[in-house]
């Protein structure tokens, strides 16, 4: 029984209860939102997840970290270290985007060691096998696609990115557009190559019913991929992107009808003034399905700082209703992320998600800020640091300013406004009590 089937029978599952506890919500609310498709709980029946999470309306904005090897960079230990780092700093899910060799071995280790939901992009493994044997992408068969999806499902993958919206019609819109960067999605590029080489419709679209059947069997959440996402600001919100989004909305309805959970992936590179419109379009066209966005990156000029450009966009997107932020690291567009890049990417995205949750009024979100503010008022450095998102880094900064008195920092020193006000208030209180006591 899938989560949607249970909800349809008015049942509250163990997974719904776990999400409700984590969110401080009533289990019936989670059940109802799973039923109407506005919340998903990525969790394959073949795998026990320690840290279940719900993604969608009224819940905390979730963060995903991408890890995985690439051809020429296949250090498996490094990817497992990145997994541990992502979890340490608060990633709610991870995706294994490995390409090249040893894909099954890497995925097996990630699934074994990850306490959070794990997602994959099946076309990567399918294409990697073809490239390794020097065969064209167009030689991929439907049987190979379905077999790969079924195999990963049996292994315990919790959610799949499926590039089912890169259709012949979407490619026609792309060719008639004025895009600067055409296709920047790996999955989108692979599917479009298959279509060009075979002159057939996208098999992930044409055989979507078969993919849904597999997803239902294992209660896997389908994340409908944005293969036509804009890769630069110039290309944002164009016909190719919107054509794909309309298709994803139609397929999402089909999947939910078959009791399969669905979320929608979104752009990409978007100017700040278009973010709200993009979120509104997804919610309208896809019946308020959870929206999973990459960034969005709000300017193209900052290679090396794209964890910042994406955090800006992510905070705005989530405050407008996006539900799930895929992190972007400082190495985006430049190289495979290092361990430090993963840490920086997760923290920047967690900050964006938290800032958005405050704006959305998510239950309990501002209490964290109030707690650290109370300790800041007391100038309790130890407690402030404990409550921070990265205590180790905060402690390093504090220790580097030990030349200042212990109750202030080197930014203001004796001119610390909190200290000045506290001291003046204390003196005023002392005078008041002295007069009151007749001293």
C-alpha cells in the first residue's frame, strides 16, 4: 500500500506520524496533504530511513545535497565523506548523481550509509553504460530504461528524477527560441540526443505509465525533471521551459491518479523579478505539487560564489511557496564539488530555507532566532555559538578576537551598544532602588 492509498483509506501511517512529529503538525493534516498531492514523503518500502522527511505545503522548506562521482573523478571514499558532511550540516535528502564507472557500488554504499532519503537520475546510469561501450545514446531501448529503473527501485532508491517533459514539442519550442545556452540539464541533453538520433518521442514520456507502475510497487516518489530549465538569465521563463512545465503538470495528475507521489523540478537561472511568477505557474499548472528548485541562481556573473547567488534565489523562491531547495556549491559550473564545497553549499541553502520559513510563518521557525537573540542580549558567547548553524566556524571567529574584553567583541569593543544600554539601565535601576529604600 502506498502512502496515497493509505490516505485514501483514511489511514495514518507510521511515516505520516513521523513527519507530523518532526513538523509539529497533526498527523491527520499530513495524511490529507499526502492525499491531495501537496505533500510527499520520499521513502522506498525496501529501505528503512532514520530521518524521514515530508516535503510540501505548510512544512519546513527542505534542502537536498547532490553528491556522486563523475568520469575521471571516481573516488568513492570522497563521495561517502561528502554524504556524511551533507548530513552533519542538515541536508534533508541527498541525490547520487554519479556518472562513469562503479555506479552500482557507489549507490549501494550511499543507500547503506544515508539516514535520509536518497534520489537518483536513472538516465545517468543508462547513458554511462552506452558511453562505456562506445555506443550511441540513440541505441538505448525502452527495456533498458525500465530495467534500470526497476533495479534501482529494488535497491531502495527513494525518489527518481525522470526527464519526461523533454518532448518533441518542447524541442521544437527550443529550436524556435532565442536561447543563449540551449540545454544545460544533463538529463535533458541526453533525452534530446535520443530523440534526434531516433526521431521518436521521449521514451520517459511515451512509457510513463510503465514508470508509474514501478514507482507504485515500491512507493517511490517521482520527481519530474526540468530538462528545459534555463541555464542563464536570458533564457528564463521562455516557451521551451513553460511547454515542459505544462507537460509535467499533466503527468503529475496521471501519477497521482495511480497513487504515486510526485514533485516537480524547477529552474535554474532566473532574474529575481521572475521568481514569484515561476513559483505561481508551477503551483497553478501542477495542482500545488511540491516544487523542487535548483537555486534558483539570480545572476550569471559569480562563478565561485554561486552558493550565494543560489541562496538569494532560494530564499525568495521558498518564501513564495517553493518547498524543496537543491543546494548549489561554490564550484558550480567549475568542477566536481570538494568536501568544503559541499559544506558551504548545504549551509548557504539551509540559511535560505530557514529565512523563507520565517517569512512563510512555518511553526517554530523564528523560535530559533529568538533563542540566539536572547543569548546575544546577555552577551553569552558560549550559548550563542552553540545555537548557531555552524558552531565550529563561529567559535573560530570568536577566538580570533580575544584581545577584546570577554563581554564584548572587537567590532565595537567598549562601544558595544548592548553593553552600553545594559550598563546605563543597570545604573538607572540602582538609583531607583536607592531612592526607594531611602538610602
